[in-house]
C-alpha cells in the first residue's frame, strides 16, 4: 500500500505541484522515470548540459544532460532558427530548461527542438531564466549593478571538441 501511495505522489501530485502557470509539468532531469512516463506529453525538463555533439553530415546538434539519460535534439534544418550560433556551442555547460514532447529514440527519452524559445538558460543560483540583452532593452529593464564590481565584457570561449559516438544516434548499416 505504501508503494502505491508513493507512486501516486510521484506520478500525479508532484508534477502538478511544480507545474508552472501554463499547466506544463516541470521535471528535474534526475526524475528520469517520471520523464519516461510522460511519453508523448508536453513537459519542461531542467538540468545541466554536460556534453554536446553534432553530426558532420546532417548538422544535427545534441545536448546531453548530466547523467546522459536524456537528450535534446536539434535537426540541421532548424539550425537557422539559432542565430547566436550552434546550440552545441551555446548551451554546453549551461543550466537550461527545455520544453517539448517527450519522445524515445533507441529507448532513450529526448525532446526534439525546432524553435529557440523552447530552450531557456537558467541562472544556476536562482533557477530563474536569464534575460538576453535584447529582452532587457525591449522591456526597459536593466540588470542591477553588482556591488563594487565593474562590468566586464566576457571573453570569447573556444568550444572544446567533444567526440560523439554516432552509434548512439544512428542505426548501423
């Protein structure tokens, strides 16, 4: 009986408690069983992008969350929507929230993203969305100045090359 009650809490009550105003359930990436159970449903998944990769032939980008059990896939035809650069470079090492339908590829859950708005970078401390500079200017809001710190222009980061085993994503001939 305790197991049934625990399962009910995890599967039904908890996602409803952490759902945002849009009614879309929000999961931490470590809640992999709950994410698997949401197959075909629109969800939000939060976590750290630990590894990224891209297919040389198709340009497909992969964002792999910590733990490696959940992936975000961006097909090459949708890269034109990411004007800041390739998602594999933009989101590596970032805490993100991705919104989309849970699908499976080779028994591994994933979300396929077509639009940039489906991926939001989160502040690691507050877990709140980080506003892009264009959004701040459009809204008229400015970031609060840090106490005693001068604003520094971030140095460009050269992305590290990560080997990706294509067998994870493509059927062998």
